[in-house]
C-alpha cells in the first residue's frame, strides 16, 4: 500500500534510522489542550493530525483558536460519527476538520505533510506511521513528550532564482527522483508575471511581479508569498515595491532570513513572519545612487551589483477576457526589446557582511555590467559588459584575475536578439551560466551558444543556435532548443554527443534534477521529462512548467506554478509532486478489501415514487439534456430558502417524489421537503462532493473526495454500502481541502449499474468502475486509462468532470488531453487512442450531447470561479436545452436560442437573442419557458453584476418572470421538480425554491 510500511522508499527508510524519538512516553494525555498544541507551532497555519478517541472538543477548540487544517483519525466508527456530528454543529466538518475511521497501522495521509501530530490517548499507532506523515521539522506531541522530525540527508534547496549563484538550474536534491505522485495542489490559482521562486528550510518563497493580464491575478500584483513547502499552506504574504522588475537575481533564501533587494535597499525578511528584520543600504561614500541589480550569497557573504536606480514599470491591471499570451502590451518598458532592455545594469560590485553590514570590498567599472550575465562559481565572480569585456574577479578581495575584450569572442557573443516572443522567451532571463571549467552564453537573447574557459577567458567553442536553455551536468551540457533540435554537448569541445529532437516547447524555463530535465512539452504542452539515464522522454500532461521559474526541485519535492496564462492545463495553482517509489499506478481493486456494507439485506429499502417528470440526476438525465415536460407557469414567487451552512459551495440539486437532494463542499448529503424546505435527513461523507447525488430505485448514490462511492436509502439517508474507488487511503491538500489523491468526482447510475471514476490527474492514475447498484459489487474496472501509451509516455485520461451515457458508451470529461474519455459500457475498455491529433481544445468539465456527438465545454473542474474560458474551448459556451432548442452564451454578453436544422441548407436558425449576460450558469427548457441562472449586467451600472433567475418565453424570448438570487448560482445549479417548482443552489450554500402560478 502506498505510503505504508511495505512501500517506503529509501528516503523514508533513511529517516527512520535517523529518528531519535522511537521511545515515546505516553503520559499526561488529559493535559493536552488547544493552547498547548498551538504553542508548539511556528505558525497557526498548517496541517495538524489528531489521533485517538473522543477528540471532538479538543479539535473544535483547536480549529477555533488557529487557522489549522485538522485531520482526525479514530479506530471507532461510533466515535467518528459522534465527532462528525459535533463538527457539523460547529460548522467545521470537511471545511477545516476531516474525520475518518482507520486502524492504528496506517494514517490516511500522504507522507511528509503534517506540521504536528497529536496523540490524544494511548492509541498504539505505529511509530513508523507517526514519523511518515510528519514533515521534516514537524513535531510529535504525545502527552508531555515533544519530538521533532529531523531533516533527512540529501535534501537540496533552491536558494537563488536559478538554483545557485552560478545560474545553472540543476538541483542536487537526492530525494526528488522519478517516478512521482502528487503531494499537494495549492493556491494562488494564478499569479501576475514575472515570477521568481526560491526555497529554504522547508519554505517556498514566490515573488510576483507587476503585470496582470486578467482580474483573477490582480490580488497577487507585486506580492511576496511564503508557503509551507511540504503542504502548500500560505504562511504569510507582503507587498513588494510596485513596478520593480523582479525577474533577476535579487532574492536569496537562507534558513532564517530572506534577502530581497530593490531600488532602495536589501531587505532582510524574517522567514517565519514576513516582517523586515533589518535593511542593508549602500553607504553614500560609495554612491548616492544605490539601486540593487543583482545578489549572490556564498558562505555567509553577500555579493551585489549596484548602480543607478532602475526605472519602475507601470503596474498593469489587465482586463483581458480571452486566452493566449499578449506578447505586446506587457508594460511601457517590458515591451522594449534588444538593446533597449532597461533593467539590471550597474558599475559597482560589492562584498558585504550581512551581520555587520560592513563592506568587505568593492570594485567599480567605467562601463556597465549586465546583471543577466553575472555569475559566481567557486571562488570567482564573472562579469560581462555587453560587447565591452568579460572579466573574472576573486570573491575574497575583488581582485581582477583576468579580463578579455577579444574581438572574436565579442563577435561570437554577438548582439542581443529580440527575444520576448512566445517561441524564444524573455529578455529578462539570464544568459550566462558557469561550471568549474567553463562559462556558457546562451538564452532567449542569444544567437549562438558560446563557451569560454574559466581559466583565462578564451573561447572554447560556439554553436550556431543560441536560443538554447542549458542545464550543466558532469561532462554533459544539455542544450534544450526550441527553434532547433535539443542536443547533448561536450562541455569543453562542443561536440554533439547525442541529438534530442523536438523536446522543448515555447518560452518556459528548463531546469534539471538528479535524474531528469524538465521542460515544456513541444507539441501538446504539459511538462516534458527527459530521463537523463536513458534519454527517454515522458510527459506530465496536466500542467506545464511556469514561464519564468520552471519546475523546481527542493525539499525532496518538485514544484510547478502558478501560471498567468491559460496554456494547455488541466490543473492550475501551485502543484507539488513527491517520489512515488514503487507505487502501482494501475492497482486493481479487490472487492473484499474495498466494499463495506451496513445492512444485512441490501435489497430491502423504503420506497419512493419516481415518475418521468422527476429530476433524478445531474442535468435531468444521463444524456445531460436539461429539459422537462413540466410547465413552470407565471408570476414566480419564492417558496422557501434552506441554508444549513453559509459559505459552502452547493452541488446542483436533484429532485424526486417531492424531495430535493443536494450535497456540497462540506461533503454532507441533505434531503429537503419540497413543500416547506425542511430538512428531512443528512448523511456524512469524508470530503467534498462536486456533483449532486444520483437517484435510482429508492437509492441515492454520491461520489466523495474521500475516494468512496456511497449508496444510501433515499427516504432516510441510511447508508447501505460504500466502495473505496481510490487505490489507497492517501489524503493530500487540494486547494485548501483535504482530499484523496483519487477523489470520486464522476458518478452515474444506469439500469442497475453505478459507473464511477476516481482520480484528479492522469499522472497519478485513473480508476473507473462499474458497480452493482444494489450490492456494490464490482462488475468491471479499468485502472489503465490514465496511461494510454505506456509508462514511458504517461499520457491519458484525467478525471475532470462528470459522466454522460450515449450509444452504449460511458463518456467522461477528462481534462485537456483526452476529453471526452470514452469507455465501453459492458467491458470498461477505454476506446480513446492517442495519435498525433491529440485533442488540445475544447476542454472543460461539462459534457453535452449535440446532434449525436458528445462535446466538452466550460472551465476546468479544479479552477477558480474567476477562470475565463475562451479560445481553448468552443467558439461559444454551450448550454443545451434539447435536440430542437439550444441556448448558449456568445462572446458579447448575450444568450441565444437556436433551432438545429431549421435554417437555410439545414443549418441552425437563431430564434431569439438577449444581451447583458456576463455568465450563464445553467439552463432548463421547460414545457412553457426557458429558465436561466447566471450573472446579468445591471441596467443602472455596467460594473455591477446581479445574480439572476430569469424565465423566457420559448417562442419569442420575452421575460416571463425573474428573481434576484442572494449569491452566485452553482454551475448548473437548477432543477425543476414534478410539480413545477424551480430549485436553485448557490456557491454560498443556499438552496432556494421558486414556484409560479399555473
């Protein structure tokens, strides 16, 4: 089992031998309090594990006195139920606190996640498990015994923007080795550009720049964010100097201080709090103008290039509403190319003692040094002044070792290329890196690779394509090309050791680890991983390297994102992966290990009466045609409002026999009486529910982020059985929630069969099942569709939306590479194939049946509400009503009703059109009206968006009735019950009922 004692990798085993707290004194457990737990933490934000029975009061106090996410595990199912009820009453269940039953042999979390583990009583959890779930530096609190997990040997840190001061983006981390599995998915979902990342001592620091293309990025403009590097929790954030170009070497991370420089000073920031501890300014006897251009730190000495303060660029609050990358309009100065690049030039080099702020030495040049070509390697500092000189200096005293202005060398280095294009990259990227023996000029601005001896400054060789991103390894230079094939080169001769064709795509950074080179994929996006042991390429298709910092390896983990564009992702935000050791991505389910039953007679359930006019599943039926034969009438009036908890994102509703069933981000399933809005029952799952329950023959089925499929008696909520669709019990942070690595998102029931899929991203594995709807027994399973072309390639189906039944096939929204995914209904065989015509667009979480074809639209499942779908999707966002009437939202804030085949030559005919719709969240075609929910521009103020329910006459589009909603409606959060009641759900937890006069 993954992350159990049978499947620890060498990293985990190594730590076990290093641990000093194997003898745990279980004493004074009653003295545990929320205050004593919080007192042991460096931050009140993080992940806490509480183990044992009767923990509810402690956990509630702990949640209310901190911002912790808390995972509780008990061996008693009755204790779990009691604890969940108390947390539900406190409004904490599955939002801040997650409760599960489990044995003492395994804690249901991924490794290295928890900041603190609290043993509530003498429960004999295995010591190896207590160690496994703690992050390095995390604490175990067992009574009065407090122990700290040590940091293992072999971990590396990414202390400078290009790993180290030599600008070689090659990590030495011995832990971060393939294969990988997701460690966490975290916010921010998107960030402005440019972006710079450094790490130290289990913390990740991200600086975001001054250019936001869309409103979704505004909140992170000119921000510095500190994150827990093991679980993605944001520890603190602070403002940066607006308009300062951060894409350079002016940020360095150490265990206790983050050094961050700008035009005024070098700030010394406390890594735990984000507060400025001190500042280093340049004495006036050196210069009155002291803008900081570049920094490096070696053995506690800070090295800097200073000069006249840089110009600040305009802070761009973009309002772009389409996808793609605007390679112009980046700002008044960032748009400048070639010789006009304005940032990072200075004449004075300094060595500084940060403790005393004493200047140890200084060296001033008459001609400016370009900080993009300034590196420190070993005991030497190498500086380049464009077309003037290349020089080496002794870092101990600043003495010049050699200098060259050789004409042949200067000609080979050449003039700057424009760069700043989607193929080449960014003008602000460094273009000089160093090994012990050679300096290498290469990058977006270069027309040649030029290698120079570090011994004397003489040119060693050059190569005719300079737009190569280099990773320097022992005896090999990996030159990853975009406009020409990638190569493996001899470092000292330039000899081509191997061709690596078509491996790098577009503008993003290339970085290396001990066993991999990571770049953007060339043809179909995603992340390309080159295995340096055999030069074989594979893909992680769900995300690509971030533009300016790429895939970073530190703390035994890999890090991606966030992004500022919409380029070919199924996942957004900050993403981390960890070593997977010998994890079996295609692990098959064994029924007796996965299926739990709660009643001796699964065939006997209390009956409800279902008719053809009920709304039993998401969007009415398994073809997702949101249409009903019921009339809704006129003169709409609100009937009732049900708000069990504010702030919970509700699922869409389903309605059968006078009952409405909903769930939501709190994982609680509710049954509501449609007559009066009273709650009839509630039932718990262990995580977020993204799509509503499905009703079939008196039973209700729901898929939860805890990795289980649940079957309940619809009339009472009594659980009948549950099936673990996730291959292992492994919870990770997913954008603020705790979720199985394989949550059950897609679920559908048809003719006595429950179809369900578990997973997030194809690289972790995708697991699809057909289960007997009465007994939960496995009819078939497919555990291979996450990888359709072999482990070396790793591209396949992700679980990124709901299911749809058509033509005896099961369809599923599967992300941006294979979507929709198609499975044989009878056997479970995946019918997709991967060819050179891999689907890149459209993509999304919603499936529609149009003219006999299943199509995917809408935003992706794991994206923020502010995400703006555009050119990666269809020409319009379709909201289908029926085979004859189709309502969709166009690109100019309008919705339209069309009839397929009714126009000239059998084309579609527009029936009517209405404007002012910012977003249409759902549509129902009733017998007498077309009902929409969504955002409508206010007539009095175009900047105000009103959340509305509107019914239109089907024939002419006249408004029949309307009502303003109290919050944004849930995506497709609308249903019409058999009596013509309109049920609406919102992102803030409301369930609303409206009814018209008939």
